[in-house]
C-alpha cells in the first residue's frame, strides 16, 4: 500500500509555514524548528514577524519569492480558504493543515486544483512516525 504522507515528506523539502510565530512556546515554532533540524527549508509566513528561526519572514504566501512544495497551515480553520487560494496561485504541491485545522470545502478546492491535502495532522508527528523510528 502506498503511503501518500511519506511521499509528501520525502519529495517536499521546502515548507512555507503560514502562521509561524517567533514565540518558542507556540506549536508552530517547535514544529518548524524540528522540520528545519531534519533538513527541510522553512519559510515563515506571518505579517507580524520579521524573521523566525533565522529565516526572513514574509507577510503573505503571495510575497514569498521562491517555489514552495508544501504550505503548512497554523491558522484557525476560518482562514484556511484564503491560504488555499494563495497556495494554488503559488503552485504548491501540497496543503498541510495542522492538528485541529479542518476545512472540508477548502480541502476539496485544493484537491480540485491538483494539490495533495493533509488535514488535521501534525507534520512533526507524521515525520517522526515514518523517519525517526527507522533510526532507532
């Protein structure tokens, strides 16, 4: 059986993290730091930040000047549709909604535009389950 999440994690090494905070106690910060330590390029997207985790922060996904593989969403569910539309415009391959972030209509829109969708799952937990356990 194919593991679509494994394929996303293996092939999508550039992550635009929407809602990434410089506050160390925030889940977005810890998850992004983990992904960075595991070889992923993390691009922070947050209009309230200048830089996070040593990376320049962008006010919006549309402002990111480079290609991104996966858009990781750390925003409340009501903000997901606008992020999905930006991910489609950006040409992202995947939209990843973190735990507790659920928006069925936006997920359907992303799939219709050809994007992979992961909803209500933590990218750190999914990565650790597939790759960190292998090394033990």
